C-alpha cells in the first residue's frame, strides 16, 4: 500500500540571504592588497567596508565588499577632487 498523504511543495527561500559569502579580514586584506592591521584600523575609524560581528568573529559580506568597490570606481585621479567640492 502506498501512502497518499499530500506533500507540501518545497519552501522558497531567499537565496541571496542564505547563500551570502563572508570574507575574513585576512581574505579582505589580500583582496585589497593592504595589511590586516590597516583593515582593523579602518574598522575602528569607519568609512571602509561594512562588517558583521558574530561573537568575537569579524566577517565581511562579499555583497558589501562589491558595493564598496563599485562606489570607489574612478576614471581619473581628478574624479575624487570633483566630488569634494
């Protein structure tokens, strides 16, 4: 005999939230070619990539890293000076 109970369809899950990639400060430092100490200093003073702190662990969401990088794309060295005015 087969069981003919109705089976609920799979629950849709927000893919972006669950499949987020997190980078360590070492991975971010390697990606941006700066020291881990610079990453730590930037975290204290702000103005760098947003971070997530879970317990004692600090992680950087890849989506935040990509957003930060996109916001800092420039065409010339004078681009930044024009933004400061």
